[in-house]
C-alpha cells in the first residue's frame, strides 16, 4: 500500500507541475487528460498560490496580458522551490514544506469567506451544495444495489441541518415520518452543538 500511495503522490505532483508550467488549474489538466478519478476536493498548493497571487498582484495595475500574468505567477511559484536541492525538488514532502505558508494563508482566508457566507444566511444553501454528491451517491447505490443509504449534514455555525437519502423508498419514508425525522435531526444537531461548546 505504501508503494501505491507514494506512486499516487508522485503522479499528483507531476500533474501539479504540468498545471503550473501551463498556467492552468490542476482540475483543468486532469479534465484535459480525461482523468476524473484523480480529481479531489483537496486544494493543491498551485491553486492556493494562484489565489494568493491574485490577492497580492493586480493584473490590470501591472499592465499584463492574461498570458504574461500566467507566466508571472508561474515564475513566482517556481521561486518557492528555488532553495531545494536537486534530490529534494522531486520530493513531495520537501515541496510541501515550501508551500506551507501559502496553504496556511489559503485555509485562513477560505475559512473567513465561508464564515461570512454562513453568517449572511447562506448556511442552508452551502449545506445543500456540500451534501449533493452524497445524495447522488446514495441514489446510485439505491438504484444499482437496492441498498438504502441515508445520512445527515450539520453545520453548527449557521445552525442548519439536512437529512438526505437516495431512491424513492427514502422519500416515501420521509413523507410518512417527516415529523419524527425532523425531531431526531434537531436532537442530533443539538448534541453536536453541546459537544462543540464543551471544547
């Protein structure tokens, strides 16, 4: 398993480097080679770095074309790794250390943006969007294997919760026992809130 994990990390690092060299997003490169299996929600250092550059360097103020700006950002990204030895340049762990500050900045800014959206009554919409892939997977599972998969998603920050499930059977159960299900969901949400306040 360790060999497989190392191979996957090396592959992902190569894809990130190709994206950087071409001034593209990692997801764009994966889509171009029809590799949907490698697409994850995890933000790559390259994507985070592009976001940081957009915040720090205004393309219009710099008077650069799109192509020139992509080259500028790509060159700035490569500077992060200029201190690495030739051996470390291909080591994902060594490269990750070079981008640690960028990733910390990105996580902080993303968290602030999400909290602001949740605070502006966007919590339920965001929760529904996050749950959508799980709902789709549960529907596929119900249709393909006749296995009922359901669950709930809770956001204690915006005090929102939803319950989901795939297939017509789940909907029939929900319609029949809606009141009881909502009560149970509110109880579970309250449990999460209590535990969170105790921390």
